[in-house]
C-alpha cells in the first residue's frame, strides 16, 4: 500500500478494503483513491493470511448483520473504518463503490470543498461506473453465473453495441466535461473537476485503462477522436505523485478474469 506522510498516519484511521483477492475489479476504484491520497489502508484479502475468509464472513453472509452492528452488505467491495461506528468505538462498514468513494472523498482530500463540485465529482464517478458495468456485460450479457462460453453469441452482439455506440457516447461526455473544466475550473486539461486530482479523475481513468485492456483495437481507433482524454488527462493521472509508484508496483493487480477481460473476438475486427 502507499506510504503516507507521518501527518496522514496520525490523522487517518487504518481503512480496510474488503474485496475479492487477485483481481482489480470494483475494488480498484477504491485502491486508486486511497493511493492517490497517500492514505494508509489494508487490502484484507490480498495482505492478510485467511483475509478472504474475513471478507466472506462480513460481506457475503446471509445473516441480518455484517459485523459490529452494521446492516448486511450486498456484496464486496466494502470499507471498514475502525472507530467510526454509531457508538464512536465500533467499526463502520459501508459498501457500494460510489458510496465508499463519496465517503472517502472529503475525508482523504480527493473531493472539492464546495458542495456543487462535490456532486459534480460524484456525477462523473457514477457515470464512469455505469460504463464499467456495461463493459462487464459485454462478456456476460445474459447471466453473471453462466460462463462466457455459454453466452458467446450474445456477447458478440453486446460487445458490438458497446464498442460502436456506448463507448463513444461516454468518451464524448468525459471529453466535454474536461473541456468545460479547462475553461471554467482551472483544470488545465488534466482534471475533470476543479484544479486538482479528485476521485472523478481516478475513476474515469480506471475505466479508460480497463477498456484499453478489454478493447485495445477499439480504444486505439478512438484516440484520434478524443486526444484530450488520452493525452494530458490519461497520462497526467498516471504521473500523479501518489499513483505513479503504485501503478508500477506489484500491488497493482493485473487484469484477468474480473470486470475487464480481453476476448479478441469481442474487439474491433
């Protein structure tokens, strides 16, 4: 995990990410936010012995409680925050990726201070996560519990629509937002909201990066249409002080069989 400054070590709880081991998945959006802020955290399933059993016990049980008096979690990822529970002593456990990002934004300094901009950041994160879900559906369009090979014909149709219709629509929105912020918010073509990195930037970046893995030919063809996204924005996030080291480390898990999967037949032919 990131090595934060001594000040951040004193002022932040030891956040615990509860997610599946071995894949970036939806947990990666939370990792990127924490790494960008240089805030300490534990990636429970990947760092602790039998850590995944803890994730399963808290996030994947069928009872009426997750842990520490918190209500049930539908599925990972979840965030456990020691000492943030209702009584001020027990842990707070919250789930849903955008909910976790919204919670962390102000606390770790990756969301703007003014209220309007906070909602604009969340708006972008939610939109990027919509694209994330659509890309997942390109290889599982009928049922999550079926293998890709059991729905390959439908996947070919779904992927074609995502490549030709959905991806350019989302990229256009992100590009127009980037241009708007460059004109009115001091974004310099590098930030989507305001004049510094927010979790909107890291979330959109992760979806772009995942799409480049899943659809390399399609995304290569789109670069000339949206040079601002693939230039100053994409490269700038990669070079951010808190992310550059992380992205080149072993902590950055490789894409494999998670949300973003590369099936050559689903890419542009």
